[in-house]
C-alpha cells in the first residue's frame, strides 16, 4: 500500500510539474507575439518565413493533433479546417496549405487564433491533471516533444518577424533596445588546441523515451575519430568580416564553393543580411531597429557559403560538429550565455571571461563543416511523429550552440540545428578552426 501511495504521489508531482512547464512555455509564445499588431502577425515576407499568427496556431495544432485527439476521448477539435491550415509537413496526417502561401491566410483572425490557443490550453491542462498512469506513460514524452517544438517556434517567431520588419522602409523596431553593458576591448582571439583520438559524441539517451529530453537526431551516442585540431576562442566579429568585404570577399570566386559563388551572383550578395552601406559606413537592422554597426559584436545572418568563404580568406576552416561538441565538453562549457532570456535578441561583444572558449552558447548559431546526416544506428521514431527530424537529413548543414533568440534551457551540447547552406535569415555566425 505504501509503495502504491508513493507511486501515486510521484505521478501527481510529475503531472503538476508538467502543467507548470506547459503554462510557462505557452505564455512565453504569447509574450513574444504581444508587441505585434494583427497586421504584423499576418505578413509572410518570403517562402521560408511564416506569419506569427501561423506559428501560434501551428504549435497549438501540434498538441491538439498528437496528444488531445489520441488521448482525450471527450475532446472536440476547435475547428476541423485547422488540420489543413496549420499542418506543417506531416504527410501522415494528410494534405496541408502550401507553405509559401501562409501569408494569404487573413482568416482565421488573430483574435480567433487566441481563442483556439485558449481552447487547447484548457483541454491540455485538464488532460495532464487527469491522465492515469498508463496514459501518462504514453503521452508524457509527446508532451515534452511538443513543448520543445514550441520553443523552436518561439525562436522562429523572432527570426521571421525580423525579416518581415526589415523590408519595411520605416525600419520599425519589434521592441526598444535593451541596455548593453560596456565590456571594454575584447581579448585577442586565440586558438585552443585539442588532442586527436577516439571520442564519443551524441546524447546518451536521445529520443522520445529518453530519461532526459533530447531530439532523436542527437543520438545515438557513438564513437568518432578526430585528428588534433584547434578552435578559435571567440566568434568572428563584425570588424573582421568587414575587412573580408573590403578585401573583395564577395568579388573573388576563388574563395567560394561553386554553389556559393553561383548564389552570390544570382542573389547579388555584397554583405551579410541586414547590413546596409550608408555614407561610407555600415548600418545593421536589428529587432530594435536600424543602427550603426558595432565591429566588436559577432557577425550574424551569414549563410554557410559566406562562413566557408570567410574561413578560406582567413586561411582557416570551419569546425566539424564533432570537433565543436568535443571541445565544448572538454572545456566544460556551461549552458548559459546570451540567450532569449537576456532580452537583447542580438549577439553581443564577448564579456570578460577566463574560459578558454567564449560565446559557445548563445549569441549566434555556429556553422559547422558537417552535413546534416543521421548518426550511425539512428532510427526515427515509429509513426507520423517520426517525420519530425529524419526526413530532412539531406542537403543541409549543421549548426551548434544556440543564439540570442533561443529560449533558455532549450539547447544542449549535443543539440543539432540545421539549415540549407544558402539560408541567411537564421542567426548564423562563424567560429574558425584549424588543424594542429
């Protein structure tokens, strides 16, 4: 009897913790949308960008489709049409509205999406509180996935609205700039050496059934051989990237991969996204509006092609994702930094630190030289939820470390972000490496 009581108490504790975490994550999404008007929330500025309203609805649809409908027999969907409107890419669920046309969805309104979120939240909180032990074992991993999925979309909300606002000739600010402390001149960039040999990377228990959450693409843990290498102590700053531009970086085909050079020519790239030459100097668009370029802050919004070209210009290279992870683990990198909770929403110049590697977490996602491919022994989860990561393992590159718009607690040293090599609207930046 005592053991049964303990199990019941433990289940109640886990459910209450899950309810609180659910409230926190869902409230953060609403807080991010709060500065935006209904007009702001409906715009789609390019095919890769989704309207804020769509993000708010899609993450809600995820909970409705993958948890409420399967586990709550009394649940009634808010609107049957939303399964078509707000499915992102799950072929197993059915057809969906085309991604490039999400901006034409003036209906349903922003107000109705708010009611949809409230409808699903009420049902989710009730289900979490009432689910029995058997149901809880099945739905708890999906709940964890859904919350981490919503955190990914919180970052996308900021990435996407930045692109939207940047196209407005008024250079509107998403929010006023947060005060930034002066840190003095940054330390010189050093290259920190690491021994080669057999190492292990990847999450110990990745996947929906893991003891601690990790996305399935972070595992399984496996061995990898590394040659001796050195990693830059800090990120590449805007001043260094400005020197690359001044040295003809965007006009020298010998610095670029073939696809990268073709993209430079077809897109007319001359500088990172959101940079603008004005009166012989550079300005940069941020979520707090346009301002003068700070040469000490990390360069941001560069593609993999630009990161690779800069590395070649600097007679260095980009690290592999295995090198990045091994270096982070061996130097004891902490999972804090300039993330969303700091409220800056923009990369900062490095703060004084005795750490051998600075800015590994936060500021910008760091492009690696590694293609986004499955680890040895990887198997996607069964069912439609298996479409979450595995089917994108082609033609993309891995980024590591998190950015100034990444929610706190969302990243791990094993976290694998991924984008197409020409993508620039993500908060992508550069850390250099070299062979020892």
